[in-house]
C-alpha cells in the first residue's frame, strides 16, 4: 500500500481530474482512501474539488472520528465508511455526478447491457440503488445489497460511486462508467445497441481471470438466445425493458434543440 503522502497526492490529483472533466459541479463529490494503518483520508466539506489542496484533506479514525485536518469532513463520510466496512478489499472510494451516468440514474435505467467488451470484463453490471437523502444513514445503508458484487454503482437521482484498491483505480472506473454511459446513450438515440451473444459474453467473462478481475464481480445481463446481433442489416432496433417511449422523448428533445425536430404548437 502507498505511503500517506502518496495517498494524499493521489486524492488531490483525482479531485483535479473530476473537476476538469466536469464530473462534479460546485462543491459536489467526495473522495477518500484507506491507509495501511486503517485510517481514512477524505476530502473536506464545502470545498470545490478543483480547489482542494493536500492540507485541506481530513484524516479519520476507522470509526469516523476526526483525528487530523483543519476542515470538516465530507457530509458523505458515512457512505464511505460503510463501503470500507463491507469491502475489506477496497481502499478508495470516488463519488461524483458525471452527467450522462447520472442521467441514467435519474431516469432509473441501470447500465446492465452486455454491449462493450471492456466494460463486460472490467466493470460488469452497474446497478441503481433506491433513492436516499444525501448525507444520511439511509443512503449509506442503500448500498448494502449491491456493494459486495459491484465496483460501480449508480445512486438514484444523485450520482455514482466507484471503488478500487487505490484512488487512481477507483477514478479509472468512474471514467469507464461515464464513457460507457455516453456510448450507450448514443446507441439508444441511433435505435438501440446490439448486445453480444451468450457465447461472446462467456468468452469475455472467462478472460476476467487473465486480467486479474476479482471473483464475484457481477456480470452484465446475459442475452437470452445465443443469436446474432439484433441489427445485422442496419435500421432501427427495438429497445429493451420498455424504454422505447423514453428513447423517443430523448430523440425528439435533441432534434428540437438542434432545430431539426417538429415545430412546437
């Protein structure tokens, strides 16, 4: 495990990165890491992530007591502590509000399709937890049923959480989550993504061990038939899970914004 000064440096670097990529706005988001001594280093409350410096970081005892730092710890500290309690293998947590991923969370659509090979192997299924008020014990407990088997989680009407062995890996998973959400949104606007077949997904899951992916990471929702892609010849594809009306509304709004949609009455 990295030394404390390296962990602090990595947290500040990730703060800069999520601010630069607009995964947060204003004072949104929080980042933490667990040290070799078991203490937790976390970002402070009420400070824009792009402005966080090493001296602003707060150090907590495993039970959440503040033992160092001149600022107050993030209001989402309880959520971070709960994740560390449930996942001994996790040493870092990143919580942000990446726009497209959070859009899926607000729409109640899980990122569970078997579409992108890298996501199938390294990230797996991304569930949505029930809505809970930010900063509350209810929010922390909302992760209980999913955190053991998922490294990326959407918080309904709120944002996303990713975890990892260190801060840089947790941040990389946030990047993968948002990048895949953007691709899937575009695919939906173009008529729907072509899911991989059962055999194709099986091959990718078998490859997980070669890439060091942990056992127990949830897989995407496998397609029922081992059939070719739904759209081999081009043209529109029916979306799954009853999302056709949602996709149609999104398309009409996008076209309207671009000036290509039907005129409003």
